[in-house]
C-alpha cells in the first residue's frame, strides 16, 4: 500500500465537521459531534469572537463557517480584519448614540425653555439658539420637551373626537369654532346614502365590535373600508398612499388609521359578526328601497384568480382562457345591473350546483312570491331544470349543445317587439319546442342576433310571456357582465384580503392517474404494432417471387418481424386487461392530491362592504342625474364629485357644515347644488348617530370661513 493512500481503518475525518444548533434561546457549536461552545442567541459579541477563532484555527473555508452561522462570507472576512487590527475588543458592539459631549449645556437648556414658554415653536428655538460655531438641531431641542409632564395642546377636533367610551358615541353640546380642510370632502356625500341603506343599524343588530380601544370603533372601521374603495384606493394596502389627516376628517379623527391598525380592526370586526348575515340584511334593504323589476334575478359566477403558494382548487379563468388556481363567487343582480348579494363557492363547482343555494337566498328575502331566474349556459343541465320546475320558479337561459347550432328557414321568423325603459326593442323571432333529456319538451324562442346568427333561448315561462320579452330579459344579462367589470376595476372585488389556508377536510374522487398511464402505454403499443405491420406489408409488396414464390417462404423469411408483432399484441392484451380492472376514480387523499381552501371570512365582509359602497354611490349618482340629465356621463362625473376638496366646520353642538369646492363646469355645479338641497332636507348624520351634516358649495374665489386654506 502506498504511504500516501489513506488507511482503511483510519476513522479521522479529513475535514472537521462544524454544526451550529439553536435550542432554548442558546446557540450550541459542535465540532465533529462534540460540544465546543455555547452562548445566548442574542449575544452578538460572543458570536463574533467564536466565528473569528474558528476561522483562524479550522482548515474549513470561510464560506462554510459563514454558512453555519448564517452569515455572509464577506462578513467573516471583515471580522477577521477587525481582529487583526484591534484584537477581540474591536468585535464588541460600540455604545449607540453620540460619542462626544452634548451640545446642550445647562445655560442653553434654560434659554430654550424660556423661548418655549414665550410660545416659540421648536424649529424657531433651534434657529435662535444656534450659532456659527455650534449648530443646534430641531431634534435636539425637541428631545428637551419630549418628557415634559404637560403635553402640547391637541389639534382642533371634530365632534366625534371626544374622549369617550371604546365605541364611538354621539357628542353632546360643545362649541367647535375652528374648521378643518380635507382633500376628500366630497366623499362625505356618501353618508346620506349609507343612512338610507341603514348600514349602521345592521351592524348594531349583529353585535359588531372592534374590541376595547380609545379610538376607531366599529362604525369608523366600516366607514374607513367604504371610503377606501369609494375613493378608488386599489386595496387596503393602498390606503397608506392617502393623506391621513385629510382621511381622518371623514371618520371624525385627527388622522386616519394606518394600514396595520385598519387590518387589525377588520379582523376584530369580522370575528364579531357573521359576514353572510350582514350580506343577507343588506339584500333586504336593497329590495326595500328599490324592488326587483318583474321579480327577475340574474345569477352568475365570477372567477377570482389566486397566485399564491397554496394548492387551491382550479377554476376557469375566462380572461386568460385557462384553468388556474382561484375561487368562484356567485352573484345575484337585478335587471338594472344592481349587485344584490354574493356568496363564495371555494370548490369551483358548476353554476348549476350553485343555483339551489342562490334560490334559498332569494327565498329568504323575496318570500313566496313567484320570481324568474336568468342564467347563462354555465347553469344548463336537466337536473337544474327539474329542480326549478319543481320549486315553481321560472327560468330563462340559452340552449346548449348541437341542437343550438341548427339553422331555420328565414320565412319562419316573425317580427316582435318589447318596450323597456321607454324604448322599443324589435326582434326577429321563431318559437318551437325542444326536448331535453330527463326533462321533456321545453319552450324555445329562437331570435336573430345582431350578426345574423340564430340564437335559441330556453324558458319554462307560460305562453302569456311575450317571446320578445323573454329574449330581451335574457339579453339584459349583459348588464350583469358590465357590473362585474365595473366592480373589478373600481372596487377590486377580485382581490384577496387575508392570507392562509386550511387543508380540505372532505375527501373527493378524482381521475385515477394510473388509468392515464395505462392508456398512454396502450396507445404507444398500438402505434408500434401498426408500424411493424406496415413493414410486413411492404415486405410482401417488394417480394421477389422468382426466389420466394410461396407465402410459407415469405413467413419464414420474416419470422423475426412476425414474432415482434405477436409479442407486442400479447403485451397490448395485458395492458388492456389491466385497464379494464383499474378503477376510473380514486380517493384524492389516497392519491396525495389534497387541496387547500383559503381563509375567506374577512374577504366576505370586505366584499360585502364594497357592494354596499357601490350601491350607495349608485343611489346618489342616479339622484344626481335627475338634475344633470345625461345618463351616459352621470357615473363618471359623480366619481369626480366624490373627490372634491372642501372644509368641514362645526355649526352647532350637533351640527357640521361641509363646504365643497364648486366644480368648474357650470352645468355640473348647478346639478350638484340641487342635489345638496335634497340631501340637506333629509338631514343625514355622520357615522352611527353622529352630528347632522349640511352640505354647501364654496366658490373658488370665496374666502373660507377658517384660517385653514382650502385645498
């Protein structure tokens, strides 16, 4: 054996093995399995000494030592340089803060306090006591008064800022002479619509609370969420980009809550109430203010994609044309495109399976009166038709399948019309019956679309319902699609609000992956057999009969090829036999295909408040259009009015005046002035039982009734 070769019985490692293990707030350093050192995890000075000693003694590269202590190799190199220059003392962290004597002497401190007593500001004091040789900063002066027992006077407050109970309470008689300007004064118009929707009473009846707190009760939390999306902030996180002092005026606070505080309050608010109960209560109030036309409800699913790490169920994303991770929300609308209610469908079942749940929610509010359900091809199924017919519910939907592509002669169509919202809508119509498996004959109305295509419509409504009315009611479903687009762009209903997921508890059947593999094997074997048979056929075609004149001779000559074909056929037979005895579906847990369902309680509540904000804005916009009289521009113009700056001032013990900057357009300003007269007549209140609000317009050149400049 060569002298340089290692011995078979030499167990000494060629390189030392370094391990660092944390246990019970102590860091243990092991060399070749033996404990070599121990120190507290937060003792950075000892750790630096240990790292540099190991780097000097061990034959390990610096990168391995750095990786063991979760450090960068450059850090280890820098620490070694400090040790070589200043020894171990250079590794100990130095005392933070200023190293030299303080600039603030006792005489200088006395002068600063004297100037402060005279009413000078901190910055003014720092400027006056500074000299060319000694510069005193504003921070140094501020530190003198930071620990004083008497805090500076608070900024002027609105009536809702009284020191009171953890939840916001109405303020009694008080004198508020000063005013506050805000960039978002126009958004306070929304308090009128929120009062009509009775949002505050709903939360009170459900026992809403945000826990014990000096400020930001449940009413202010609800208002903050509503204003967040009414002012078109894209998400809760986007709230930080607003002007906090200006946003605080909207909820009666000195400043708006931070994103962290708002998220904490949303969590506590969600835990105190049932989001579904809030949605149902608001559903009742929507219908009480404006009944559903002809009892016509539109139901459809809206897919929200998810891009996180959790293995959530997949659904069909129509925008991308792909099956991606996400969840479905099922929405109910009316014929005017008003969003009334929604519920989550986390497993992304078909719309047909969600229709019974939608019917149950409608029954809670609509009662026993008959109504009609309109849905697209996603809900088409014989089972759904039988269910609706058994419940005595009318339905309108598209015909799905091959029969929907059938063309009929042009002479069979007759003209029909239906008047809706003051306009006559004409169609070319043909009526017939269609047999649906498991259901029977169903009334079918075929109409000619705008592009000349014949579109069949299924309905179980009686013949008294005009064919043109049936067709037009189905075509109004596009208002629901437009509502989805509007809510996604303006109220971000696609976004998730909280993180985290729980594994799916219910087992399910999935396609057996073994069958897929066996089918692929069978396909490849069939392809190989076909290729070998083609070779045998070409050999027969190219056979030279002068040398091989009989079929027996041909078989003998190509025995190997025929043997390969026989062997492949035997293998294919075995694969097909295994395929017949392999179940088509197996348990998801058995196959390791378990899914995760996202936490949704906060998302359900925030999305319900988004619908509330959208409906409140819609009510005010339609009221504004009574004076503006231009429906095409009403919603876009009114969105701009919600962004008007203004001044909020106290006008009495229980009264606030909101002075809005007059819009530049005379027509818009005139319509807004008439809208404000209507709102003031109803005497809306701020938040839950807050002061009465009165709205006025303020000319650009008019002097504001406050020392604060109008933004």
